[in-house]
């Protein structure tokens, strides 16, 4: 296990270096002037020149990259052009809210998606199976932002059960979590159903039934555990994408997380905020993928890391 972790960390280092280089270069050639976004189009040219010099935007590209990498090596993600605060501080304040949203969405997806898949697999072709398949198709087909707007219209505007947007009590978390988790519910239901159908036809399930184990015991203790390997893969990848790609959901529901922070930084050409956030989210995604691989050993001891 230790050697496996070391190998994965060694492979992650060039990946993160590539992300750093690509993010830096793309932002340098992207259209728009960050200084103009800060001070406006009609600002005094002398003021614009002074700000550009202070931010090292007039330096050669190679020098700016060296300065940026040196800051990263010290743990400094730079200082935001907009908030005038260290990007690391902004990330520390925003990321827990994104983590809260991602965790709630993944919890809903696991509970609903796996339950639908198990119920569907126990009676293939029955009404429960058809309902689960219908929900899966709808969840995969609808865009996230459209699902969010529909949920706001139904539960916030029409029924007035939940707040339409914002951050506060757990009631504010329900709609964005359900919106973000909708696609995972669909994927997990379909994946669990397929894996459960294969497991329920296996010899060990017939043996368990022959020994007198109840139907739910066979389903949950024997078939489900053996069907969890592909499900764990989906959970790990989707959770990583929630942490790094919940931009649309956070924007629709005005959720003050890191995704919305990145959107605002892009709109204002806040280069340090964009670069620091992208690098941090890349590290998060790599760590989540590593943890997903390690969970395999807990789910199925037959998995080897040699």
C-alpha cells in the first residue's frame, strides 16, 4: 500500500506541474486587460502604467512565470487583484462551503442512486425497475442549470417550501445539493442495477440462498458488496468533479463557494485568483482519486496494489 501511494504521488507531480504551466500560459494569452478590468476603460494612463508595473504585468513572460513558481514553492498563491487579499486566504474561506455542498450532493446521490439500483435489480422489468430507469434517463438528459431553475420554480416560487438561493441554514442546502447530485443519482442507479444483476446470478449467491439466507440478506450482504467496485469508481470521480466543477450550481443558487469565486475572478480578469484556484482544485482532484483507489481495498480485499 505504501509503495502504491508513493507511486501515485510521484505520478501526480508532473501532472500538477503541467496544470500550472497550462493555466499560466492560457491566462497570459487570453483576451482582456486585468488592469483595465480593475480601473475601468477611461482611467488615467499614468495610473494604468503604475498599476501594471506594480503587478509585474510589464515584465517578460518568463520572468513572470519564474516569480509565480517561486511564490508557489513558498506556499504563496499570490494576491487577488480584486479583493487585495492573499488568494490562499480566499480559498480557505470559500472551499469549506464548496466541500459542504459537494458532501451533501454526494450523500443524496449515494443514498438515492444505490437504493434505486438495488430495488430495480431485485425485480427486473417490474414497475420499480421502470421508474428507476426513467429517473436515470431524466437525470442524465437534463442540464444542471436547467434542473436548478426548475427546482427553484417548483419548491421556492410555487410551493414556497425552500429558499431560492443564498447561504445559511440547512434549508438553503437542499436545492443546490439535489441539483448537483442529480446526474450522479442517475449514473449510480444505472451502474448499481447492472452490477447487481451480474452479482445476483453468481454462484456464491445461489450458495447463500441454498444455505437459507434471506432474500434481503443475500441482496445486501453478498450481492451488493461485490457490486460496489464500479460504484465506488463513480462516487470517487463524481465527488472529485463536485469539488472542482460545481461552478454552474453555485452560480445558479448564489452559493458562496470556490466555484463562484472562480467565475467572478474570470469575469474580472483576476489572474492570481484564477491560477491559484485552478492549481488548488487540481491538487484536490488528484487527492480524491488517490483516496478512491485506496477505498477499493476496503470494499474488496481481492484488489491488489502490488
